C-alpha cells in the first residue's frame, strides 16, 4: 500500500516539474514559430508559382545563400546579431506593458556613439577599447531611451508617440553629425560617414562566426535571468500585468517604467554598437536602416521571450542573407522575402490558427500586454 501511495505521488511532482518548464513557454514559442514558418512558406510557394518562379529552386537558393557554407552561415549570423539586440529591446519593454517603437532611434544613437569612441580614442588595447566602445553605445541608447520613459511617467505622454518622434530626431541628428562635425575628412571621401574605427575597437570573428553573435546570445540569457530571477524583473513583469496592483503592492511604478525604458534603450544601443564595431567599422547613414523597426517583428515572432528572440532573429537574418542568391539563381524579386516575412509575422501574431493546429491553449503568461491609456503607468 505504501509503494502504491509513493507511486501515486510521483506524477504530481513530475507534472509540477514539467509545468515549471512550460511556464517559460519557450517550447510553445518555438513550435508556433516552426508552424508559422511552414504555413508562410506554403503560401509563399503559391505566390512564387503565380509569379512564374520555381518555388523549390527559390527556396533551395535561399537556404544555400543563408546556410549553404560557412561563409553563408557567417553572413546569416552577422545579419541576425543586431536583430537579436533590437528584438530584445522591444521584448523587454513589452514585459512592462510598454511599446518601444523607438528602438531604431536608440540603435542609431548607440551606433554613432560607438563609432566616435572607436575612432577618436587611440593607444588602448583591444580588450579595453572594444568593450569601452560597446558599452558607450549601450549607455547612449539607454539615455535616449530614458526620454520617453520620463515623458510618460511625469507628463503622461504615450511612449508610442514619443518614440516615433524621437526616431526622426535621431535620424536627423545622426545624419547631420555624419555629414558635418563627425564627417570623415579624408581627401577621397565625398559621402556622409565617420572615419573608420581603430582596429582595437573592432569586434572580430571567430573563423566565420561573428563574436558579436556570441555576445548577443549571452546577453539574451542575461536578459532572461534579469526578468525571471531578480526582484527588478518581478517588478517589471508585475507593472506590465497590472500597474495599479503593482503600485498597491508597494512597487515604485514610475521608477520601474523609466528604468525599463533605459534598459530597453541600452539593448537597442548595443545593436547599433555591434553593427558599427563588427560589420561597418564606422557610422554611415543608411547601413542601419530598419534594424530597429525589425526588432518589433523579432519580438512578436519570439513572443517577447528573450530566448525566443534568438531563433526569430536567425530566421529573419537567414532570409536577408539568402535573398540575393534567391534573386540571382531563381530570378525571384527580392521583395518576395519581405512578403514571406510578413506572412510569418501574420501567422505568429494571429496565432489562433497555429494554436488550433497544435491544440495549444493560450496561457495568460503568453499574452502581450500593452499600456492601456495615454497617461497610464
């Protein structure tokens, strides 16, 4: 009888263990992403057929251009790295019920700051100079992200409006600086861009693998730990679920909102810094276009889970890396990859279709909660 009672007690323990894993909803996120990709690929194949292209050849070229060799894999990881940071920035703000559309502006500020630190400081070893430029970009992005947080908290300005406006301000400021005070004054330079950063400020590759990608994965893990295992993370998630209840429980909502926007801006700033230090090696307007806005797509694809952001960024990065070869080999318009990306986002955002196919029930923890009013805290 005692043996039977012991055996009967095991399932609840195992169930509790598996439930603790499911609470992170990572495997659900991955499953939804996979099915969304398959559905988008199926509809994309129909679009390719209608346009006169061979979908099998097109998808084969896309895979070849993104994963067909170590060089192709390196390009995919290079494209995915800033997307991980911008996706983390948007996803982090989502946890507090904030919609940070300003990741693009924060990324640009971080990128040009990393460039200035990278080319203007000399004589430092790489193990000091590269991290200095990297975290200077993060600090600049965080300061820029604090602006909408302060405006929301103390003036009731909605972060969607302020971050959109701050994006345009950042674009114009960085364009002016790159074509004015910070312009490369070399005799053979006629375009708006900063000087090349010092070799000691560059973030190198490990073979074909960008070191920046490794850093992005580590910071994604650190972001998850901060949100799930710290008091600050608990405060952020509580404010996102119910600001009034959080305030009643003694959480300083105003401080949490501002701090969330600062940290979100820092993550976006890191995306700009990594692009400057690991890809372009200077700041040049046009090379960072859309990376911050793509962060919204990445965050939604990853269901605002820091670990879910990584495969989402890899997916979008692969499509960006393989688009040229698909266009060349299969004579497919490059915009087709944008259509497929939009379809993936549609199936993930309208995930009731995917959930019905997978027989998933939506948990409250998987819902994305945004602020409900213009002055809500």
